[in-house]
């Protein structure tokens, strides 16, 4: 028979589930946070009377007797009054003791009472940063950059557009293309990542991800996947993919099978149009499509840790000469200097930057 302390401990054990699902933590007290691994998604607010109806209905549907009047906290004078966090915990413990014996039923009660405790998403504001230019390099202004990767000092790039897509190895200092493999004209190249000596290149809407030998760029296979491919990076354990929404998809590096998905949000609001990605430790850096904005995302819970202003890298004249499609879209981390390489579609330059406070 569980008392309230035992219940609280067991509820905390559900926190990894919440984290893996990408749900926001709850505001208010630690009690509310412990009780809300699931129902925070639903944003349901229940009064005492509504909670009682839910619990009685759940009991009757399972052939159990509804709870006695005494099971409600003694201070519930107003049936319309929302439950406090403490009341929710006490009531849950009593319900589990008097009515429910199976774990599945107990979980259903926790969902209802979590909502009753008025949980809500809570995230700290992201750190405002900007891109400080350290150095610039030439870049192929005909390259419709979709993915950028620095591996052991060598720069690799994926380019897009039908009939113009490619994967290439590039000399950083000069922008010279060392090796290049063109995609068939029906494929639109997208994000690029490396794992185990193999490059993986997404395509936009074709559901195929060609793979290449890192040393030679010889094509050596492909993965199949559903949906659109936008950005791709590798965190040392899994591929992480964007699809233009606020969702990140984690994939097995051997099979490309989906292992989990994560919703990205900033202060409780979804961040959509995630595009090119770069994995650095437990953080994913993502271009936000059609903007000069980069967000740094926690892979633990999907919260935006930093909001980075990358505007002003090109001069107005360079931007105008590059055309309306010349938007920021390329991030590569250099672990040797802890700096980042940034470029864009059809940009004449590639920039080495450091992210510093605004």
C-alpha cells in the first residue's frame, strides 16, 4: 500500500519518459513536476467536481466501486475550486490506496490529476547570441548549399536543386572543389552527415538517402525513409533529422530506423521551419528557414537554449547580387577551435564565426 511519499518517488521515475517524449516540464512546485509526465501535453484544467466525475467514471468502467465521499480532501468546500498541488498528490495517493490496484489504472488517474494540478509548459528564455566573424573564405556562388560538414579538417558540402544537386569535398581556404559526385536529376540534395567513415545525404521529397565512402565519395548504398528530408547531423550515437517542422527525428546509424522524435520549442512555443543541422555534444544547432536565425536546441527536452542572430554576414551588395534564394543555410562546427563555419545558398563567401553574447 503506497503512501504519498512512495507515490511521489514513483512519479519521479517517469521523468525520463517525459524527457524522451520532448514534453515540457511543469511550472509551480516539484510535486506538480513529478505528477505531470503525460498530461502536460493536453493542457486540461479540471475542477474538483470534474476530477471526481473522471475518477468515478474510470472506476465504474473497470467494474470497480466509486470512491467514498471521505476520499476527497476535507477542505474541498467548493466543488468548482481547482485542486492545489498538495491536494492533487494527497488525493492521488488515497485513490490508489482505496480503489486502484493495477498500474495501468493508476497511470490513468495520474493523467487526470496532473491536469487538475494545472501544470503548464515552463522553459527559461534562451540566451541571446550573435555570430562574430573571425575570418571569411571564398565559396562557390553556384552552390545551392543544403548541408555543411567539417571532418578531420576537410570540408564536405551537399547542394540542392533538381539537376544541380551534388555532394562534394571542398578546400576550405580557397573554396576549390576537390571531389564532386552529382546526384541523378530526379533527386534534390539536402542535409549531410558522417558516421563511421560514411557520408549520408538526405533528399528532399524522394524518400532516399544516398550513402558515400568518405575518402573517395564513391556511392556505396542508400537508406529509405518516409517524409521530407531537410537537415541531418550525427551526435556520435544517432542521426538527427529535420523535416521543416518543429520536429527532430532521431535515427539509428546502421538502419536509419526512427528511434525517437523530439518537439522543439522556445518558452513553450513551437519553433518551426528547422532546416540545416549541426550536432555538438547534447546540442543541435539549426538554421530556421528563410531567416538569419540559428537556434541551439537541447537534445534532452527540445528546449531552445540559445537564439543566435547571424544577420549581416554578407554585405547588402553581396546579398543583392546573390538573388532572393541566397539565404543562410550551412553550419559546421570546428572542434579544434570551437568555432563554426557558416554559409548560405548561392553565397560567395563562407565565414568562420564565434557565437558571442549580444
